[in-house]
C-alpha cells in the first residue's frame, strides 16, 4: 500500500527538495503539504492545506488522520531573533503538531529537520542549539513508533531550488563553487536536498539504527554516493 506523507515547510529550500522527491517516489501515494501559503505547484499526489495558526492544528484534525509519516521541514534562521520568538517557531509550532499527530497516528514516523551542532543537553551557550536540543528531546519522548532527527549541516540545493533566506541564497549564488569544493575534499560532510528527501523516505520505509542522523548517515541512507554526478 502506498504511503501518505504530511509535509511542513514545503515552500522552503529543504522542504521543497523533500516534496520533489516524495512526488517522484513510487512508494508514496499522497503528500499533504501544510503551510501558510501554497507552493504554487500542481501534481496528482499533492494536496495543499493552508493553515495560519501553527499553535493549534485541531481545526484541520481530519486532514491529519491516516498519515504514515510527517516530514517536518519548517524552520527559521535564529539570526537577529530573540529566544522567545525563535522558541515559538522552532519548539512550540513543532510540538503542537507532533502532539496531535501522535494521538491520531501513534504508529507513524516523525522526521524533524534539526541542525548540525544541536545541543542535546539543552544547557549550552548557543541559544538556537539549546532550543533545537529541547525540540529533539521532546519529540523523541512523545511515543511515535519511529522518530528521527536530521542534522544535515551545510546543504547544496538541487533541481533549481532556491533558499528563501536572502543571506543564504546570496551565499549560494556566489559561493556554491566553494561548497562543492569542500564536498570534494570531505564528501560526507555536505548533503544535497535530494539526499535529504530520499533519506527521509527510506527512514519511513525501512527505519534506521540511530534516531539522530548526521550528514554521513543521511548520505548513506539516501542511497546516493557522497560525490559524483548525482550531486551536480
């Protein structure tokens, strides 16, 4: 039976990469993308749900039933943000959805896009790392059949995907050659949007031996070699 996947952050760089892989994958029959805005894409597998209040998903409860996996790709940069605001988006939004999902579909898989350097102790000096650490810890404790935390680090966007964060896109526009150079020297340190998407799908289908995945784990699970034509 084909899988039904819930996706957040589909208009962002990582989320769009995951969406494209889901739409192409034969094991997935439906993708329900929840966001404040539509992606502007049309596809037979894609169902879009516009929802404004990410602190309360009960109004769209019926759209969340029967889900096999949630690929949670919603996130913001912490640059210039106060901890309270960053925590609301990073922690409160995520747990609001996850707590409802685990009630409706306890046998599902939940995958969260975190970040390399996340502080699992929740005690470090870095604000974003503490908040991400608490988010990861609380997601893992919710009781999903499977829950995985992706810590991708530096990411190369493929298939024409662009970052919505201006600073990041500026860097990609002018310094992507440098990122590719680093990947040649350290092929397991940098992932692509395609590798993230495929790794999530494979996590859902076959599981993974570790709940926290570093770039090397993501690359291995994706099935795409760490270097070569697949990354170009």
